[in-house]
């Protein structure tokens, strides 16, 4: 989760460990600024400098001084000789894999190519998402601008082969080789990224299995280019035909905060509300707290914040992240009717603080799948020699009931896992279950 920040502009100020113990002033915290590190070359020493920066920063600033029990010196000894002889792309992948030894999805190294994509809010990919279901590698989404879509690939189809390799076996191999992450299921994202992403216009060939109801099984072969896809912040809200309110947004980006809160306010007359956080990878902690507060009339205890020193995060002696935060209630504007939150394995970080915190408070029913289990916080990216960037976890979280979600995830009150058939039919059984839960709760309240 991107931790809340106080944006400072102090003329002539030089950051030091006393005034800025978390190096907020001395570090770039906006990922949309252009990279300022030198372009890599064979003779500028950037490789060793980048390794040193990553290892030392994590060693000295990681929120857990025990580094999750990892022998960090041994990790360096293992990866340093590999890094010395790796090609440029492999170098950044290996450096990220070293950071992954902490089993923390938030502590990561981004390559210069990935930094540029993040800065431009874009991705270079085949436009596919997929997962293992019923012994097959099944498409869960196909971008309408992708080559795969125009070749006829649709959600629910199985991928039979990838560049001549059996798809499921290849996927499982990549999962096994993926960098460590917060949970075993979070590691699968690395395999999806490895298959899907790559250099712009690089090519891949896949064979898809088409199985329409009542029709013989046939295949589609698609030779595809990786294209540029943009991912600006987005949200939708509406009153469903059932009469319940529905809000879904792409992530906890501050540019969406006002729109999400306004949508909840606009749906205040609906008898129940569904907050859809599926595949919401998180973002701003401030925004998460603001949204949670909309579902309480009075102030509430927030999640306890863990830091390396046990003290609040400060800048110029002013606390910008408190260890015992308070959620500001919405008073008479609060939405106090039944609430369901939809989650899946792609619900991460700020999505988990919202779903886990509201579940703990008895304020929301969670429907869907267990979340990512990826709930730590970083304050901002740090530039690395060679053009890459480092994010490292500086804060941990414990819910008011003392629950750690990192490494565990939020377990739904009602589990619903979509099948390959659901994807093929474009049937959202999780949403159906959420509406059924709300209908039951509304009926029970009327019967009181």
C-alpha cells in the first residue's frame, strides 16, 4: 500500500536523519516524474552501485529490523555473482528476485523499462489475463484492443500452447521459478507477467481452445504482438436492477478519491451497497481511510501502524503517519445500510486494509475469494543507478482486532470462486452472491 504522504516544499532545506528519518524529502515520491539516473553502459559501474543501493537501503530502512527472518547477507552473496554476469534485462530481474527473498510483494525493484511504463500509466503486453482452472490455463480477460481479441480469443477459452510449449506446464514452471512474494498465490502474478509482458512489438504465438456449447471443439492460432495499453484511473457506479448500489474503481489513486466518495453519497438511498474491490491492487492509504470512514457515523480506531523504530513517521518532527491512526466518521452523511465487499486474489494492499478493517468491525460482509495477503506500506520509490527504482516496505499493519493480513489475506465470509464455465458464459456468480447476501440482510432488518 502506498503510505499517506505530507507533500513538502521547503526552500533551501537539506534533509538529514533527524529532520527526515525516512528520507521522504531526499527521495522522489512521485512515480510520474521522469527517471533521473544515468542510462546504463558497460563501463560506468552502475551495476555494482545499484546492488549496493538496494541491499543497503533494505538493510537499514526495512520496517522489520529482523528482515522477516531472512539472512540478508547470504542473499547478497547468492545473487552478487549472478548479477555480475547477467545481461541488462536479466540483471534487473535478478535484483528484483533478490528483493523477493523477503517474501514481500511491496519490496521490489523496477527495471528502467518498467519505470517508463509506470510513469506513462501504460503496459506493454499481449492484453491477456489467465489463471489455472479445472486443469487448464483459462482466459479470464482479453483486452478488446489486443491481437488475441481480433483473432477470436475470448474469456473462458483455454490456452493450449504458448510459443510451441504446452501452456499449463509452462505456466506451472514459471510459477515455480517466480520471485518469492507475500503469499504462494501472489507468486502466480509473476508467471502471468512473464508470459504476457515484454518489449513493445515483441511477438508470441498461442493456440486457444474454442468450445462453444453444443459445438465440436476447435482451436484458434494467434500470432500476436505486444502492444501499448494505457491504464488511467477509472471507476463505475450505478444502481443495479436489483435496487442495490454498486461501486467499483481501478485502484486507490488520489485522483479518484472525490469521485468514489461522491458515488457512495449518491447511492445513499439504496437499501444495500456492493463495493467491488476485485483486482484492485491498492494505492493510497489516505484514500483507504477516507473511504472506510464513509461507513461509520462516529470516529473509529484505524489499523495499528508498525515501523522499524516503533515511532510515527515524521518530517520536520511533524507526524505524517501515526502509529495509532483514527478513522474520521462521516456523521450524518455516513452510509449505514448493509454493505458487501467483493474480493479476489487480485485485491491487494489498500483493498485489504478496507476489506479486512470493515470485516473486523462487523461493518461489511466479504464475498468472493481470499485476497492477495499483500499488506505492507511503502512511502515512495527511490531512484537507483542505471535507471531502475526501488520500493521497500517501511510500515506494517495490524487491524484493530490484532490481525495481520500480510501473508494471510482476508478470508471471505462467503467464498465464491468463478469456474471456467462462468468465464465462458460471462456469468458473475460472485456478484449474484453479493446481491443475495444483501437481500437476506435487508429482509432481516425489515422483520425486526
